[in-house]
């Protein structure tokens, strides 16, 4: 089992009141699986994803990634574990504006206790069709190109798991399909993909779909027909 969430809850305090963003969610994801969590804006999808990725400690419950609990680690250990194990892809890309495509892709190599891997970065540039754009800064790229850079960056350290938060939200149909096919390919090669979205196009590429509303799962995992 690559990822397991057991009775995860997350509560935010707002003065004297509290907001239950995630409420008792349990799920698992195996290597080679592409699972989509679908629900409307504000339903707890992003909170669930950040918690699953070791970025947001749950109020209660346990997260296990590749047999380890990231929240039992020190902050430095957890950051290094995330960099080695997880690739993140977000709707807003989160590229460094003053770095080139090549430098943005290479950046995660600086977060782990290994040497940066220029050869791996170059391979990813070619794989994602960015050779002619590798010296451009993000402002010179289209939305589709920026998301391809973000996807390539997530793969630099050869992670076991990709967590994607609304990755097609800023893309047109053609570029959304390209990204989703890359995610499906990653899963077919033995990686795990957990994607949160409100986009039916994204769900159609997953092997399983889970629905969430008001922080709770409203249906069990449903098998899909992968595209």
C-alpha cells in the first residue's frame, strides 16, 4: 500500500468558532493506481490532499506513505521525505518567476540530500516537449506549457506518488488531455496518483472515483474505465 489515510479529520479555528474541513476520511491508494477525489469548491478536497502530502497535519487520524508516518518526523526529515517520495502538481503552477524552464524543473533536486541531476532535468524537458522553451521564464510560456513544466518538475526526483490539486483548472481541453494522459501514464508505470478535482474530464482518466462533500466521503471508491 502506497498511501493510507485512517479516520483523517482537520478542524480550523476561527476565533471562538471552528470549521470542520475534513471529517473522518479513510481511504487507500496502491502503487499503479490513479484515484480521483471529486467534489465542489469548498468541500475539503484541497485540505485532504495537503494532509495526504505531509503538508498539513491533521487534527486527528493517521497518514501513512510508503509505510511511514510523515507527521512523526521532524520538519527537516518530513521535507526531505516529501521531496524524495511525492511530486506535487497544482492549478496555479507555483513556478519561480525569475527561473528558466530548465531551472524550475531542476529546483526540487536542491531539496534533497543528493546532487542536482541536470541529465534527468534535460530528459524531462525533452519528454514534455519543452526543448525550444527551456531557457524561457514562466511569463513567456502559455498556461499549457507552464503546467507541463510543473509536471516535469514533480517527476525530477522520481517520486512514488503524485498529488494533483485541480491541475486542469487553468487549461483548455487539449492541454488538459495532455496532462491527464501523463498522469495516467505515470500510474501505468507503477506510480500512484491522487487527484482532487471538480472536473469530469479529469475523473474520466482515473481508475477509481471518490466523492466528497462537506468534508465527508459520500460514496465508496467506484471503479472507472481508464482512458
